[in-house]
């Protein structure tokens, strides 16, 4: 109890220094909380939108599709398979996709496009693209030769709502096919790559275009699986794998969207470095304070040693002083960081004025309104790391105690 | 060794190394008896502080033997010396050296707390001691709120609180005015006479020396005089 009292009062002896140290910790920790939460927010949203638009958190493909994507490598009996998959706990929905390449032509020219055959009802529920229609409307289940196209493609081919465009491609048999469609809706995601390249058409029409089997069972390039909770992916993946025939394989979104996964991985590493620098700044500040505080009190410690106080007891006092500074800094740092981040998590940060062109990663448009993702786990981990590291930092100042030449200092 | 509390034989203490060696103590033979009220005098650099440090185990002698309360200090480990100081020696420093973050009461209580004395017993003893040293009612004041003389009284209360066998006081009156110095000496003498506390203090001050029951005069690390302090002839001879 006495040590706690001495330690607590000691950190307030040099009030200004302690307050400056605490301010540094609070500021650095709040910055760390905000940026890490912002990064998680961006990734979470990016991945969520990407998986919902394209592959799902998991997807079933032909086993060879990943090596050499081709229109004839399909998943068969999609209807039966999706019914079984949707019974697995944790699966929110499934979506059949036909993914093909082609050339879109209008009276004004032609351009290479990615053709996505989608189930309009499913997409309306889960895909962000369906919510980004700026003119016209999204596809409906009963639609036939209709398409939604990106705003950039509309400009290139001088299209408009109700105008015709022709898609040329090769079907599953390798024959050249052409179909005429009408523009039903125009979307604008903010990603030039998506807006100039992607065309969505109804799944049935896509199957017809590419010569795939339709009807009850049906064929698709990919059966995407959207999860209610991405953390349950492992269990769901095991369940899905048990349902598949030999020519089918279950893939993670990282496998089917390697560019996006690689970008996030690379960005995570660079952010680790950034976080490391922030942590270093926090710890250096604390270390400096602790060391100065011990060195300038050599005489005081010498007196304590002369009176018969053990080295260990003085070390505990220094440890307690460190713990108090760390506790205060961490508590206020997390509070300030949590409040600021929580505010922006609710309100969002609109970056569109900073990046008018928008930003896309691997073809997926980043939402220009950023919502940090603050979690209790993030706060707990950051707080624990700074607290534990501070206690480690106090080891060196503690080690100085046994080096104090008591007789010389008191002389 | 009879009723001796401290016993030194052929003690030397050298500082430095190589060609630059300062010989602070040169063969000290000294016995301090229980109940002594002794002063160590001598010019600056004569070895007074070194002698006190060697006696308390804060410094180890380069050669010779040092025994405190029957224990050979040269054979004790750092932690054993620390424990011995905690239980057997009280310190009074020239610069008071109170803990600035503790009140007068808490400073006086500190050593008792280290010794594990129960809180109720501590309170009774410390309050009595603060009264004894003339600081009744000032127990909640921090050192910065006390005068130099008052701080030294707290230091004395801290030194005697655990009833040590020996109190070593290094120039205890050097930083206070003559009136306060006289009052502090009265206090130490009273503790010596009434409680039998053994005092050894170093000093430059002839008035202080005159109050000691025994005077040990150090010159160049050797004992030049050890005897009654009533007459100052020995001092005068040195001054000359």
C-alpha cells in the first residue's frame, strides 16, 4: 500500500512532464485506434462488397477453372447443389453466376467487356452494384434480353436507356454467337474499371448466350456462397467440400480474387509498419520519461537504499510508476480514440472531395465514404500491447537501481 | 569487544585505481560502545564520511575488519547489509533527505513500515516521536512545507523510530542556523540520555564537538585523537 502511494505521488511530482507524457500516449494511441479501425473498416467493406458482387465468401467452381478460366468449365446441377449448401449453418444465400468475356457493340463502336449472368433477385438483395443504378432500373427476374451497363461504357458506346447493344462471344462449344440486348439500367460504382467493363445480364439469358444447360438443375460458372458471418468460413467450407463431386472445388474469395487479396495483404503489411512506428513513438516517450525520472532521483533512491530498502522494493515502486503512467495513458488514449473513431463510424468520412475520380482495387470500387470498424478486440489488443510494452520498458530504468553508488551519491 | 556496538580493526579504504589512488582511511582501529554520544571531527577530506559509510555497510573497506552489533560486515551480502541497516542503524543526513512525496508522519513511519510493524503500533510510536522532536501537529505537512530545522527533526524521528542500535549522523547541523543546531543537539542528547540511543555524528562545528561525550579526530584518514571532548585543546592543536 505504501509503495502504491509513493509511486502514485511520485509520478505527479513533475506534473508537467507526466502530463506531456500522458498527452503523447493519448494522442498516439488515439491515432493508432482511428487508423487501424479505419483500415479494418475499408477492408471489411471492400471485401464485403467484392464478395457480394462477385464470388461470395466462398464459391464452388469447376476444379480446373481457377487455372485456366474458360466458359465451358462449369458447375453442373447448380439448383440441387445450392439447396444442399443453403442448409449448412452460417450460409446467408447462394448466387449462381455465369462469367464470360465478349465484345459489346453499338452503332458508335465496340469494346471488350466482362459479361456477368446474374440472378436479379439475389443480386438485388446482396450485390452493391444493384444499388448503384443511376438511371433506368436494375434487372428483374422476368427480364430476357436486357442488360445493365456501366456509365463509362455508356459514354464509349453512346448508349442510353432502351438503346440496343450487341454482345459477341464464343459459346461453350467454341462457336461465335451474337445476341442483341436493350439497356435497362446504368450503374455508376465510381470505379472506372468496373463502370467501363462490366455488363450484367439475366442468368437465363447468359446461359442461352453461352450455350449452357438451363432448366431445373442448370449450369453456372460459379456458385457463390455469401455467409452471414465471415468468421464461420472454415466450418462452412468443410461442409461444402463434403457435398461436392470430383470435378467441383470450393474456393475462398482470396483464391478467386487474388489481386484483391494480395492488395489487402500488402496494405496490411505497410500498416503494420505504420502501427509499429506509432507504437515505437509511444514507447520511446514512456521510456524517456521513466528513465529520466529514475536518473534524476538517484539521490532519493540512494537514501531509500541507505535506510535499508531492498533493491526489489524500489524496483516494484518503479514498476508501479510505469504501470500508473501506462494505465492512465492507455485508458484516456482508448477513450479518446474510441470516441473519435465511434463518431466517424456512425457518421462516416466522405473522401470523395479528396478523390474525385474515385478509387478501385482490383476492379472493385472503394466506397468514398469510409466507415471505421471499431471493435472491442482492437481496443483490448492495443491497450494490452501498450501496457505490457510499458512494463517491459521499465526494466531498464529498474536495472539502474543496483548501479547507484549509494555512498558516493550521498556524499 | 565488551559492550561495543561497532568495532573496526586496521580498516583502510582506497578510492580510484592505477596511479590515481586516494587513500581515505589508513588503518583505523576504533570501538564505539553502546550509549556513546560521539563526534567524528576533522577537516574536509579527512575521511569522516567514509568512516561512517564503512561503519554502516554502505561502503566496503579495502582491508581490515568491521563489525556491527557482533556481525562482520565484510562477510555480508548486499541484501544482508541492507537488512542490517534497516533494523540496526538509523541515518541522519546533512541534507535531511526526506522523501518529498511523503508527509512528516509518513517519512517518520517509513522504516517501521519496511520492517513490517503493524499500522496501529506505527501510529502510536510515530505520533509520540513527532511530539518528542517538537513537531506535534505538523504530521501532515510535506517536507516542502517545513523549515530546514523541522525537516531535520523529522529525519531524526525517522532515524530513531525503529529504535536502532546506532544512529549515524553525517553533519546533521550543517544546514541549519546555530539556534536550530543547538536545539537539534539538545534533542539528540536527550534521546541518548533518556533512551540510551548510541550516536555517532560527523561535524565541522566546534560547538557541536563540544557537546559530544567523546571526540574522534581524523586527519588524513588516521585517528589523530580519540577521547573526552570536554576540553577543546586537542581541536585547537589541530586547528593550529
